[in-house]
C-alpha cells in the first residue's frame, strides 16, 4: 500500500534535517523525555547527566540529550503554556514516528515517556509551598484538545460534566470547554511513588485572570477559585493550578505515548503565600524524576 507523504507545509523540516521549531534531528531524541518550561532549567537537569550528546537551542526551545545512570534521556524546554506544548509534543512525535526522508508515518510506532517537571500554585491546605504534586488527572482550561479528533475517547467525560455543572458557567463566561485527561497509570505509580501528593490539576490558559488573579482587570467569575477549591469528584480534589499538564497528557494519550506532570508548589492560593526563591529547591524534584523515569 502506497503511503501519502505529509506535505512540507504541514511538517516543516529544516535544511539540515532537523524539525522546524526544536531544531532537533531524529537521531538526537531519546525514548525518555523530560519537559521543563524554563530554558535555563535544561542545563540544571543536564548537570546531573554522566554524558551529553547534543545541546541545541532555538527561541525558547533548548534540548540536551545525554545519559543518566545508564539511561538515555532528552530534556527539552517548552516555554510557557499549552500552545507551546502543542508545538513540542507534535514535533517530538514527528521525530519519533515519521520518516523525514519520505515524509511518511513509520510502520512501527515508537512510544515515548514524557515527564514534565514544573512549578504550580497549590489550592488545598495539604499543598503548601514546597509540596511535590503528581497530576493524576489534568483539566484543561486552554481548549487545545478540542481541536483534535478523538478528544472524547481519551477524556473523562463524566468528570467534565460534573465540573461544568459545579462551576455553573453560562454563555461566553470562561467558554473554552474544559477537557479532563488521566496520566499514564504505570508512569504515575513509578514516578509519584508514595512521596508525592496525587490529585486533579487545572491547566490554565493564562497566569492572571484564568487562575483567578485580579490585578487591575475585574474577573468574569469572581467566585471561580472558591468553587474550584470546593470541587470533589470520586473522592478527589483539585490540588493545583499550572499551565501545561492537560496538553501534555491529552496529546500524549492521543499519540500513544506515556505522560505525567510533576510540579513543586511555589505559591499556595488558599494561604496567600508564595516563595519566589524556589529555584534552589526544585533540584530535589529533578533528581527524583531522573532516578525514576
């Protein structure tokens, strides 16, 4: 059966054979991938590597591949937001599963393990600053997965319905239809083990209004965060806000990859406390993930 090549306008490959945004070549990608937001956090993760193969940068995307205790690992910075995750996960999947010479999908698909290490805002009394949270379920306020076929098949539709009913949003108020996606269970149990808080994470489409922060502009739903903190589904509560977990979980599940987001709480919204000097302590979370990925 003849395969239809993917058009150059749909899959952009640079003249050196690297993928368009990341500037990474297929042979530079490991099966185990750590995603971080800050490009400056890439060398922090890679500082624990025993060997390094490549160090590639373009815009906010920096990639280093190397080995850690015999495991080949790639660490990539994504920048902030689910829109950037759309770029990174699609390009990582293309590197793994598309033949760049023929522009066709490989017969045997390669499964990646994607673990995002990030920061977040805690939403419960048991998630003070410094808490490590593994996103068992991610609810996306960004609307990204709604643009892909199959979103219903990989989403927890009863949870979505329960959440929307609880929030009581109408008309254009907070209109991006939330989607709820579970992390890969095996990866969750391996990485989170018994020393990370597990819960529901909301990935917001912004840092201020979408997370209920009012600075100068009034909010469409001033009670949003109070309602979110009170939400309960099958004994689970919403533990934290961040900005990428839903896209990581949703796209990975659609593509057949394993994915999980692990975050350190740097602000507790309930207690109105924050630790802006968190960068020295996130290395502990990095080491945990490197040991368990």
